C-alpha cells in the first residue's frame, strides 16, 4: 500500500479524474497501468472513517459488491446489495456512498478503465450501446453463483494482463477481455429481465397507466409531448433501464410506446374533431405543425389531411 492519502472531508463531493488519482485517494501504490485498474474493496480502509461520500469518477467503473456494508445511490435510487451484484457507472456519474461504520471490510471489487484506453477500438465505438452503464444502482445486475464465477474469471484475466510486462498485444487483449465481459453482462441482464417477469409486469402496467394519463389528462400544448426521461423519473427508474425493460417485455422501447400513444391521440382528434391540422399539431405539443405532419406521414404513410379524408370521406 502507498502512503499518499487524500484529505477528504465528510459530505464533500470528490472528483477523481484519473486512475492515478484513484490510487492516491485509496492509499494504493502507483497503478501498474495508467488507464485500467482493479481495486479490491476489502483493502480499502481510508474511506470507511466517513459515513457518506459523494464520488464522481472520470472513467468507467464496474463494481461487484457483496453483503450490506455500504449503500450506493445514484440520485434518489438506492440498493442494499443483499446479494452479489454488479453496478456500472459511466464517466462523470455522481455516486453517493453510505458506509456502515461497524463493517470490518467492504468486500467485492472495482474494475475501472479510462475511455482513453478504448479510443479507436471497436469497444470505443460501441461502448454507448451498453445502456446499463447509465442504470441506477437500484437496477443492479444480480449474479448467480455461476455468473459470478464467469465475470470474476474475466476480471482476473484483465488484471493478469495489465500486471504483466506490457507489449504491443497488451492493450488489444485487455480491451478484448473487457468487451467479452460486457457481452456476458448483456446476457445476464437479459436473464434477469426474464426471471423478474412478474415484477416487470407491474412496471409495465404502471407505465401504461402513466403514459395514458399524460396524453389524456395533461394539456400537451402547455406541457409538451412526454419524454422518456419524465416517465422514467415518475416510475423511479433510469430512462435506459425502463426502455430496456419494455423492449424485453413488449418488443418496443419507451420512445416507441410514446409514439404509439401520440399516433393514437392524433388519429382520434383527426377523426372526431373539425380543427385544422395545424391546431391539432399545437394541441399535441408540437411547436411547428410541419414537424407533426412529417412524423404522422412517416408512421402511417399518409399525411394528416389524407388520413382525415380517408376516414371522413364526406
């Protein structure tokens, strides 16, 4: 262990920009690789003298946590880590960590890698497609024993590779192992959505009710078309998690559900109302009627006027 320990004030937001700064904060020796590191949480003692820390990392982090030694919150979400779970965070995401002062150690680990590591690689191009990096901690991936073994073995491979003498193949092999790990996490999340079908069914029911109320009980001209972010917030989920859950369960993303409801509302108004198409567009929350007409025709293959003429020939 190194001797450099950051002076941290309780309830202060800590900004860590690099892997080196992370090691300094934890009192670790200098990292063996400047862009990727493995942190054994059982060896972290410098942070446990604080009950709460707001932490912002300037790099990607995958953390496995066991037990109930600390809670991690992103925004208002929280998860008590009653089982082996993975939490993912993207650069600049702020986490609030609440520590149990009676815990002997934290347990688990963190794999951190800077985006500079993957620039120019296939992972660098696809990293934003792994939407779970923007899930909240309450949407953690809960691992089975076999899944835990698989993920841990990949982390071991990454750690062994960057700890060895670096050569021209090191970066490619490290990135490849990270990418394989992320693919497995996608698979395990798909399994989790399936095994939690009964819970997800309740979420879908609440989402449908909320979406319909937004379109039928709200003045869209004043509030605008409801966004995925708004609906997710009302249901206490992140936008990505809600969309991924809906996609797995219904075959459509949250945005597609919004569009379906918008088209349904528009067809209803065009059929039963004598208002001009431009006024209907404003009533639906569009600032520019031509945007509504383009959207409507893109979905149905007919302009709003042509649709009205079709359903109301006289």
